[in-house]
C-alpha cells in the first residue's frame, strides 16, 4: 500500500493526574488521482458510489450464497467484479493492491454454485478492503467530503467588493467581543451599533449557505428563529443596560449561530487545511 503522509502528534491530557502523554502516528494521504472522482471535479461522486455498490454487492453475494441461490449469487458477483476491477482504472496507483486471484475464485464459485468458496473469496477480498479503509478512509473523507470555504466570497450589503469568507468570520468574532466589551463599559451607543453590524454580517453570511446547500434547512438551523430571538433579546438588554440579560442573550446567540456551525464545519475544515499542503513524495 502506498505510504504517503506526514507525522501527526496526538497529545492526550491526563486531567486527573495532571500529566500529559504524547503518541505519534503517521497519516497516509491517498493518491492525487482519487480527487477526480469526487466533487468538485466529479459531480456524480463516482468513487463514493462505487464503494457503496461494492458493499451492497458483497452483502448480496453472501446472502444468496448462504441461501444456496446460484443464479442470484452469480448475478451479484458479476456486478461486484465489474466495480472491483474499476478501482484499478480509476486509481492506477492501487492496481497492485487488488486480489485478482481471489476475484477469479469468486467468479468460478458463483458459476458453479460453490457457496463456501464464494464466501471465502469475499472474506479474503474484504480483508484488503478493510486494510485500505483503515489506512485511507479518514484522510479521504477529510480531503474530499468536507467543505472548503477558502474560495467562497461573500457579497456584503452596501459594498460592491465581495469579502472573503475568512475575513467575514474574523469580523463577526470581533463584533461579538466588541458588544460584550462596550456593554460592560457602559458604551451603549457603540454596543448597539456593533449589534446592528453583527446582524447585517450574519444576514450576509446566510447568503452563502446556498454555495453548498440546496435548501434553507441548514441556514435555518444556525441562523433561524433561535438565533434571531436571542439577538432581539440582546438588543433589548443593551437598550435597558441590563448586564445579565446581555450576557445571557449574547451567549445564547453565540451558541445557536457560532458554536453549532463550528461543530459541524470548522473542525473538519481545519483538519482538511492541515492535510492539503502535503504532497506525495513517492
């Protein structure tokens, strides 16, 4: 199996003892040729659906082998063979990892109705599948199945020049802190102005959800009624100079809009960003 990757330090804090232990682990990056079978290069996500098909076909062959149903066992083994062989066509770097001899045994067994041999062949090929998954599945998911915000531009209200996604995130974070600081220091006008800017920034941010999502449900999840109600409560708290109300509502808005979105998107995006600069040296 191709060994590409880099060293990742995993630091585990031992909270109870106050000590820290460290372990190191190599993460293997998949061949660059795999990218052509995932979005955005491939709209149909061919690799992903090939993997789904193989799993379904292995299950079908196993179940029909156990039932002694030779015609259907052969039907599904033929489908499995086509998809299995397509791996070498899509990612030539992995051609030598395929179990061609066991595939021949599977085809022979399915033709002759030899259930035991068919299941043995599938088990042997499945071991190769599992080995590949252990080595590459996590990094493939990070590289090809997580969002990439680096190229997204946000159309800002009142400005013709679009803003980068990252710049808007920094601005929103700054505004949240400014509201808290101004409120504590009894600078009511500045706090309310900053809140108005925050509301507009979140509205502009919501406009880019459609870059990935085709419906309004994800936007509503993070920027919907819970967030809007918390922001309205925050404005009331600022106007009344009620510090407890401000703190409670600002915290709620930050959880509904910021923390929830970050939990879904940011951690994966940050990990992806750590992987992308590294290239294969094999």
